[in-house]
C-alpha cells in the first residue's frame, strides 16, 4: 500500500495537485509513524492497520470541518472536505444503509442477540465480518434500532 501511495504522490506532484500532495504526504507520514511505533519497519502494515490509519485521518478531517464551520471559516472547511474526499478513495467501499441493515439482522440472528446488552457483541461481529466497510456511526444507529 505504501508503494502505491508513493506512486500516487509522484503523480500528484507531476499534476501539481497541491491538495492531493498535501494529503498523501500526511497519510504516508502517519503510516510510517505507525510502522516505526510498532517496530514493523521491514514487514510493513497489514491492510487492517492501514485502514485504521486512514479512518483516523478521516475522523480528524470531519472534526476539523465541524470546527471550521462553527468558526465561520468556509475556506478552511472546504480544504478539509477536499482532503476528506481524497482519503475516502483509499477505503474499501462502504456498506449502504440497506446492506448494513441486512448485515446487522444476519449477525443478530447468528449470535442470538436480544437486548441492548448485546450491542458490543453485534458491533464486534459486524466489524470482523465487514472489515473497513462500515461507518461506525451508521452501524451504531442501526444496531441500536434493531436491539431496542
């Protein structure tokens, strides 16, 4: 994945796409930092670890968009939105609402969840079955609705 990102960084530099260059540089630096912290310099990161780093970046961008919007800084919010769109390209395709509901129903039946106390079990099973494909906020809403 790191090699792919480096190649895309080179392409963005050639195209003079400043937003993509800035976003990819930060993402690559974050990935390298995680590799060093975990002592995986030679092995590299697993796909799940890369997805987690990307999701952290997306979460930070969403929080920044919210803060810039509150502070009446639409220019900065737009920059963050542009970076957010670039990062989302590197995530696996997210489940839509209908597919999410069906997946939650299947998991609830599979593990026999009956009450809100089983929320954690359902969420964990959902994340294991669909790694990187679920939006936690949407999943939380769907699971809560189904278990109430």
